[in-house]
């Protein structure tokens, strides 16, 4: 916008703001929206918004396994690999592998895991995931996922934000921008981090708002202690004093917003009010004392290995019960370049029971039908041993693999009890029903009643969306 356009825009804003009967402000809101800015004021950024069509899912719980679990050791058994174990990988499989270190000594590494078929559908799970296996008839196992990049940061950003770049809105931000919140007293988008001691590679960008107003950014909760740091009222400040301060701050912000039309001021007002209400609601949310002993066992709260992830899964269920739209759980890290047998078991022992408990608990409470649960990481692992970390027998690992990996989905309009897609005899390439991450994103939005091509935000002269310029709804996944 050049100086002449800016002056003209400011003049139109002043005229519309001063017009009678409030019609001017309504027109101003439309003008701001046309400029790609949020026109909401007060609490309205948190309010519910209509879907494009009738949704099957009203909320999402995404269990993100950062670092990329091995599909070959958990979900996709390959008997042929047992025969080829330790032998060079057939050259035809290496055409798309650009890593000269692995190409020089690529040998097949068969999984030492044993697999068992679960449920009426006969879905395969390894011996490391016996509890998720019991949920087989509720799950859709997609064995044919592919992505564009083999490195953690860009691959995580692609899956969560639609592009392998920093600065774009996350999936949770897009969903809450499109649908708003069903809760007045809790954020629409909440993030829970595991206690693995390892951070997520791409960091806070995975739940950021990007160029959307900051009100849509994910709010990080803790499953014990203060749910949100610095949320409690400061010592010596009464409720009446705090309310008076917030009222004065709101009035000043509204005056400033009238002058500038800055969308971030509306987001700031809404965030202050939400934080004030959460002082009363958040402590009750993380208080599990009224949960039954059976429920605590279901989530593994009485076991040291599963307690932390289990608490996050239970907290996710309590959040969606109270209207939270999008809950993202991060567990790091599944990046097993070496000693995969040891490291993979540690992560599975921490997450298997709680994840299965979450699915069963949602189902028994009647919440699974309209809650979409997703489990998976950013890519898969290679069918050969990674040589860069050594070849010590029993300590082998697998490298990054973007050409095939597995995701699990349940509830919220997804057809359970089915396996979609398949890979070749080494689990290297997808040979049936290939799903790009943009297809997964389009399908998730479809379950929520959103047409992914219509959920856009104008930024820097372009209409952006979660699925960028591609993505198709995968009807085979839908109930």
C-alpha cells in the first residue's frame, strides 16, 4: 500500500467509524476483512463460527510422535526382509536415495519385532504396541503416507503448517481460525508437551499462529502444578483490583483500536479476558482427584513410565469435554539412528497404554464419534541399517525415510477397522493409495466440516491455506 492509498484508507476508516447507528463500524469491519485483517473485537475471536458443511468431528486430539517412529518396527511387517537381512539392498530401491554414505553400504535390516493381528479387522501391531493393538477396530491405519523432505524441522513444519518453512500458521491455528472455540473459559487450541527431556525439533512454530492474529496461537498447558505459568493473580492484588485494571486496559485498547484498526489489539483484549476467566477454570481442569481409580489405571497414572504422557492424555480428554477445539500432544523423540531396539521400546512403553486408554475412554463416554484422534510422526525410517552411527550388532538404527510411513486415525468421521495403502516388500516405496501430507490435512479439515480450499487468509497479496496449493480429501478414510 503506497502513501496515497494509505491516506485514502485512513480517510475511509474515519468516515465509517463516525457514521450513525453503528452501521459505519460494520462497514469498517468488512473493509478490514477485505484487507486481510481480522475485524473482530472484544471476545469475538474466540466465538464459535459456522462450518462450511455438517461436520463429523467437532474437535481434534493429535498425538504427535516427533522424531518419526519406525513404521517397519511397529505397523508394517515385511517377511521378505527376514530373508534379505544383512544383504545389500537391491539397486532398484536406491534410485531415490541421494545419501552416498548409505548407498555405499546399504544392507537390509529386518525388524527383530514380532507382529500380531488384532481385532476383527486383523490389523498388525508389533509386540511393542500391545495396548494400541486392542483398539484396532476403532483405528484406520494408513500405511501409505509420503512427505517431501527427509529432515525433522521442515518435515514437521510441512505436516503441522502445510509448508516446510517457519512463519506459517499451524494446523491448530487454522482450525480455530476457521471454527472458533466452543468454550468461553478455555483456549480453543491447547498444546501439551511430554517429559521426555528432549524438545521438539521445529519448536514453538509447530503451534504458532504465523501471519494469523495471535489469538489463534496454541496455548501451552502443564499437566501438574500451575497449568499455565504466571496465570495466577499476583500476591497482594485483590480480584476487584485486578478486574478494575483489566477494564481500564480494555478501554484504552479499544480507543487505540479505533484509531489504528490493528487486529492484534482485538487479539490482545480477548487474550487478557480469557486469562482472567482461566484463573478460575484451569486449576479445576488439571485436578484429577475426582477421576476414578479405573480411569487412572486406564491412562497409566499409577505407573512411573506412563504417568506423564498418561496425564497429558487424560488432560486432553478433560479439555475436549469442556469445549477445547484442538489439543496437540507432543512426545519427543523417536529419532532412532542407533540402538533402535532399546530406544523404540522406551518410547512405546511411555505412550502405548495412555494412547489406547484415551481412545477407549473417549468411546465409553460417547466422545469418540465426534472427536478425531490422530497418532503419528513426520516421516518413516529406512529399511536398511544406518551406517553413520556404527554397525555394532544389536545397536543398529534407521535413518530418515520420506517415501513411506504410517499414521493412525480414529473417531470423528473416520472409518475404523481398516488398513489403507501398502508399501513394497521392503517398506521402501508406497505402491497403493499414496497419501501426501496435504491429503491428510484436507481430510482432517473435511471431517471438521471445512472445505480446505475455502479456509484461506489473505497475506501479502496472496490467499494462503493449510494445504498450500494441493491436497485432496481421501474418501476411503471416511466412515
